[in-house]
């Protein structure tokens, strides 16, 4: 009987693609196909779908695809915990040193993953995050208005230099992400928090497109009164940040 774990036979990837989803059964296969087309031949990679408590056929569609896609993994939440939690779960399970994220509804074009990951690699160790900045938004007028208001408030308070934090397309170093303080809503404040740790940020314009199927399951700062609480917390974290001292271990030498 084969007792080896799946990780024992998988090659270690350089890049992990994390896709948080909830009830996206009809968007699974088309998006996986696009991700594979964008990355094949460029990097050793894995695709981690974090199934955030879906109640439709998302789990079954992923299980079916995994039979023919050895690079595809599914991690399941027993119940929905939200987008920030799903992203963090995916990063924790990731084996690549570089992690890239995108939304599971098809609005983020996977072709831009190549630009994000390439830019991060070119930037060296001081570049901690490459964030997509959407142009040609395909959301409703009301959602666009909500996003403009939220982004304006955030930029005024945090001065993070970011036009659009709601875009799911991002690439970052796994160790940098895991060093950040975790809270619900973290994914909306990555630029400010990565800067807080002393890393540089780069941006790539990406073209938004309509959702392939279904309806939105995750908001993106669309409850401003909830977002304000998160904003106040991030402002406090930035204000309280102290420089990290340079530390070296002193060892004894015998002889």
C-alpha cells in the first residue's frame, strides 16, 4: 500500500497561485484552464483553490479537475470564514516562495499573472508586493462609487500611494505575507502593511473583465462603516511600528 503523502511526490513549485472561492462552480474549469495557459513553461507552479465553505458543486468540480491537473490542489474551510481568511489559508498551504492571488469569478485575467510575478522577481529582495491596479472596471456603477469612496478615504488616512487595493491580482513573497499582523480584512490593506515592514511596492495596470458566471460572493470594502474600523486599526499599527533591530548570534569558538 502506498503511504506517501501527495506532497512527497509533487515537485516543489517556485510559484503558488492562490484562488479563494465560495460557490463558484461554473467558474472553476474555465479559470483553471486560463491559469495553466498563462503559466505553463514559465515557472514550476501549483494552483491552490481555497474552498471557503461552498454549498454548491464547487468541491465536486475541483475534485474532478484534480484528476487531470496534478498542479491543482483544493483546501476546504468547513464553513465560510471570509476572503481574508481564505487568502491566508492558501498562503499557509503554499509551497512556493512567491505567491500570486486572483479572484475566482473570472474578472481577473490570469494573463496578468506573468507580469506580476516577473516584476516581483526582477525587483529583488526589497520588493515585497506587486499589486494589480484595475482599469476598465466592469462592476456596477454603485460598486464603482463605493470603491472610489473607500479608496479615497484609505489613501487620505494611510498615504499608501495605492490607487486601488480591491484588485485580487497580487504577487508577493510568502514569508513577507506571513510576517504581517493578521485580521479580517487584511487583503484590503496589503500595500500599507507591506510598506510598514520596510518593503517596496510596485504596481501593474490590469484590465478588468465581466464575471464569467454567477453572482458576487465577496465584497471589497463595500461596507464603509465596517472598513473604517479596519482602517483605524491599520493606522494604529503603522503609527506603533518600531524599527527592527539588527541582530546577530554570538557563538563561542573552541580551540
